[in-house]
C-alpha cells in the first residue's frame, strides 16, 4: 500500500494523467499516457484511482471535480482500482466522460476506440449520443477473468532517473481488510524474459535505477512454467543487464521471500539495501484476524537475519492503526515492532472499513481512537527516521539525483542539494546533516 500522488501535466492540449496509489499505478499511468497520446487524444485528463482506503476514493472524486473546474474543456476519463470496484459511482459524476476498468486501461485499442468515437465528447455533456460508433461510458470487465499480465515496453519515464517495471499483478490472498483483489484480480506474473528485456531497454536509454513493482510481488512466478521465484528473476536481471547501476524492490511479504532472493539481497551490491515490508501489525492475534501469513516473530527474525547478512539494510513497513478489536496492548505491540525490526520508513494507514470485506463486519473502533493511534505510530516513525538520519551524518553515500535538487541514497533516504544539482547522476556524497526529513549534502 502507498499514498503517493503524482500528476504529469501536459501543455494543456495533450494528455494529463493524475495518479493515486501505488508504484504499480505510476508505472501503468506512464503506459496509459503514451497509449493515449499515440491514439491522438488532445485535451484529455486521465485519473488513475486507488481503492486501498475510503479516503483514497474520496480524494479521487474531489480531484475529478477540481480538474473539471480548472480544465472545463478537457474530457476526463477515470480508471484504476476505485473505478474497477465502483464504476457506477464514478459514471454518475457529471464531470466524467468515461470509466475504464483496470484491464481495459492497459489496452491500446481502448484508447484508439475512444479517440475515434464522435460520441466521446457528448458523454461529458456536450450533446446527444448517436450513431454506431457510440463509445460506452462504462467499460469495466470482470477482472477475475484476466489470467495473464504483460510487460509494457517503455523507453523511460518522462525525464525520470528512476523507472518502474511491473512484474506481477493481482493477489490470491484474502486479507480480511483488503479490497484490492476485487480491483486487481488473481495473481499473474509477467514472463521473465519480457521483464529482463524491458529492464535492458530502460538501461539502454539511460535509466539509472529500476524498481520492480507488483501487487503481491513475492508470489511472482507461481503461475509461470517452472514456477521461477522472485529471487530467480532478480538474479536474471542482474546477470543479463550488467549495465543497470541499481535495481530496487517495492513492497515484499517477508514470509514469502525465497532463498534466491535472500542470496541476492545479501550478495548483490547493485540490488539496493532497502526493503519495504507488508507487516500491517505487530500483534499475533490481530495478524491472525487480518489473515496475514506471518507472525510477529517471523517479521523480527527476518529483519535480524537479513541485517546480519547485509548490515547496511534499511527497512520500511506498512502498518495499520485501529484494526477492528485492536486493544491498547495489541496496538502497543505494533508500536514496539518499529524498534524490534529496526524500521526506518513507515507508511501508516488508519484502518478504513471497505464494504464487502470481512473486517468491515467485525466490531469497529471509534474513529477518534483510530486517528489517535495512527498519530502515535507516525510519531514513532518520525523518531525512528530521526535516529537514522542522525547516524548518517558524516557518511558518504552513493546518491541518485532527481529533479528538484534532491536525490536518494542506496537506502532510499532523500538527500537535498542546497546548491542545486542536475538529475540523473550517481554521485558519492558526504552527508553534512539533515533537516528532520532529508539528509543535507555536504
């Protein structure tokens, strides 16, 4: 889970994509933008939504209204997980011209048909819809029927120095709080050869760092011939694309990390020493009620073993505050797992009941309690980050520079260059200090 929001604005005449949610959505948004532009779209806004929380859906609807006010002549297409799960809700918004499902949004033919339809503008209130080429306002198919996923070949990410490559989509697990399988469907993996070729293509166009993304990445390969695990894919990328300086992984389920991946983390310097774990809670009973596949001890042991194998590892994690039935003692175990696992980067989510999930039928906590616990988790996360930043003072790290005079260390810590810096450089940098959130380059 993630709470990233990205907007790629065009010149007002092209395609603008506004993205909510995870790194997988960011990768898909870049493919969407290129497909829509290739189909000839002009004055088009695509909102790629997230459904991980009710707040994410609310923010998307709010953004749609704002975008329509700011760009009254643009047509707005809504897609992503929230659109997949609640298509009628978005189709009922007068500002929306079309609603596309998660499968449809990745098909070039969808964008071509949309561009060719003379009724597309009418769907946004510009006149009557008629004729054989009328474009259905809602195009959302059964995502559970999708059995394959493909790598979308991209040369780069619009002046980004970091690129995302989708290796997996969907999820076969049934965590009681999670609605994402309804938006993404069953787990399906991209063929290993296609992934390697996409990474090679990006590296050949100057991308310095590739991030592998997916909904449930550690399930990678189970549906492919020979069932190659994620670690096998990682080793193949590093072996066959030696020109790639840095490879990074997005969120992992620690209990499913295979031996080949453990070996790669421990021994491959080009695999970045930053692991983001899908923990969700530090209490065993809450983890059981969530239907997670790991225990508290599993998480602590994994972090200790991997840090022993690679001392420079930096860990992040997702944690949910205020899950149904969570009492103060249970919450305390989530607080103290930050120290027990040595976590540095936290994504904290106040529990949000999603209709249709088992957790929504459990006894709910008051909203004020959930908010207060989320605040305490964030405060503990800030304290852990400060401790890490203090320890980085005077250290020399390899930093990949980005736009905006910032960069990232191997451990994904942001670095500010006070004097400015060009993007796309890999530089050894001594850390002069920090501002509480970022390291300061010396």
